[in-house]
C-alpha cells in the first residue's frame, strides 16, 4: 500500500493525503459540485423520459405527431421539478445518501408536478397538444428513470466518500483545538490538506497568531494553494476576524467550518434587523401570510373532498349503523393549538365510546373493535369526518396528529419538548404519518419518534412541505405501515 504523507500542526508533515497516494484514483468531480451534477442529471433524465415516450407512442401505436413538440414538454416539467426538489434541499449530498427519503420525495414531487401539468392542460383546453397516451408513458418512464437514477447516485456517492474518490483543491487548514476533527472530514471529501496549522487562542498569543498568519501568507504564495479553511469555534470570533483581515492580501477563497457549542447558530435561519443580523433561536407561530395560505389550502381541500366523497361518507355511516349498535360518529375531546381543547369527529370503530381521564389505546386484535371498525382504521377512512374539524378551524389538513387528553398528559411528562407540538393546529396527516409513525404508541420510544418528526415539521414548515405530505399520504396508506 502506498505511503500517506501527513503534516504536523506547525506546518510540517501530518494528517492529509499526498498526491501520489490517491490522485491517480480520484474522479474528475469535486464534492462541492455534486449538487449541480444531480440537478443536471434530473434534467437529462426527464428529457430522456419524454424522448422515450414520444418514440414509444409513434412506433407502438403508429400515431402521427410532432416528436419535437412532445419532447418539449420536458422543458417546463424539468424546470418545475428541479425547482421544487432544490427548494427542499434534496440535491445536497447528505440528502442524496438517504435513499428511502429520496425515493419517497422524488415520487411525491413527480406525481405533484404531473398532476399540475395535467390540470394546466385541461384548464387551458390543450388536450390535443399533449396526447393522453404520451402523458401516461412519460409519467411512468420519468418516475422509473428518476428512481433508478437516485439509486445510482446514492451508490456512486457512497463509493466516492468511502474510497476518497472525489478530487479536490490543495488547501491550508487552520484550526483551534476543537477543530482538529475536521481533518479527516475534509480529506474524505477530496481536499488535499497541504498544511495544517493550529491557531493560538490564549490571551497573550496575538503576536504569535500574527506571525502564524504571515507564515501562511508566505507559504501560499510559494505553492499552489487554492483555498484556506478555518475550523474554529465562533467563540474565538475576534481572533478569527483579525486573521481573515490579514489574509485579504491573498487572492484566495477563505471559508469557515464552525466548531464547538456555538456552531449550531450557523444552522439556524437568520434575517436582517436594521444594520444587524438576527438569528432565529426558536421558530414562532406562522406569519399572517403563512397562516392565510395554510387556511386557504385547508378550506379548499376540505370543501372539495367533503363534496366529492359525501355519498361515500353517507354509505359508511349507514354501514356502521347496520354493523353494530351506537352512533355512526364518535366524538372525543382532544388537545389542539396552544393547548385548547376541541371536539374531534371520527367514524365509530369500537363498541365503546371512551372519553375522559382514562382511555385504553387500541391494539392488534382488540376485542372492542367492531367488525367494520378494523377495516375503517386500517384504511384511515374513520378519520374522514375530521374534515369537518378542518372546515371549522380547530384542525388543519396537515399537522401533528392530536391525542386524547388522557394520553396528552402522559406524553407531556414522558417526552421532552412535547408541548412544542401545540404551536400549530393538529392535522389529519403529518410528517410523522408519512414516515410510518401512525397507530398506537405503546412505548416512550414510539412516541418520541413521532414527536421528533412533528417538531421537524413545525421547524421546517412551508406550503410546499404540506403539498409533499399530502401527495405522500395516499402512498403511505397503501403501504399500511403500523396500520391498526
């Protein structure tokens, strides 16, 4: 095995890969360019799908048509699709490695974009412009190719990281004691650490720091250094500013990889506040504009679904009455926005009508379930009356699922930050549900996993996220994970 040259922290040889050790095995791809390459790959894949659909229609059905015009459908499709994918940061290498989430998200976004294009076509009375057989093949081919491409991207990214195949620039790394761990991270991502220096951080070391920076400036002018990285805690901000100011004499890019406890601030959203920068430490309730958009979506969807499914809802109510004694609708007190109680509506699935301080969660083969109740629960049809809750404003289409008051108090004591769920209205479906965390929560670990996804939804809410959850919900119902 070839030797690995390393550079000491004073600038002599320690952890970093030499050219001779790995350069011959490097790919001509930098880690920083993975996001752009994934986006371009999606555009190429969508055009390939449209080309395949156009030729398949021509040769299999003998239909006449302008192939160039049909392939042109890929342009608006790829623009909308890639814009939505990028808005959810799904092109980031970290996201590309999470294959299950990638496939689920890509499938949902592709179906959403396809439905949007079909709706636009009908609205603008362009049915003849996009033949249904082409649209069908294009949709299936696009989904198949995008899914296959995601698997290949994930595998290539894994291989590149595991075998250090990404090519990178020669860099100088300057860290404090807490930043030494990023040496291996940068090396894994293809960066060639030519020199690694430790920044002195004691009160009496400013002169030593200035001497170190002068040494770095001299070294970079004599070598082919392309970039300088700082791996320093934000707690040493004044020293960092002094060092960066001295490095301005170099025509090089200088970047910071924050370390230490304060580094979490760099992951939080920020806005301008006059001449200052304001960092959001905890997300507040939704803005008036966001509340209006979410409420408009709730009203439109609840009215549409209630109107379209009203015959089905009446038949289900009749079937419940014929199946067992008792009302068709089940009412129970639940905890909603800001801890306010409200009455939730469900189709009755049990022979009992429990409400109050003591409620037993449903379980597999529960003797309290009616003959029809088990099927209603597995398909989540029993939840459809909650569209009335959405219409009246006590619930939203998308949000954390509301729990019975008896369980609410129990979970509040068992799970840290559980009360944070009450910052938004409870929902019919949510991020936790499309991740498979539905049904009963018999253990503290199960409720913790659900709450974790609920909090993630609240912290990252957007109208686009709601739409993705809505598209993925039917897919999760088909899978039936943890359905009871």
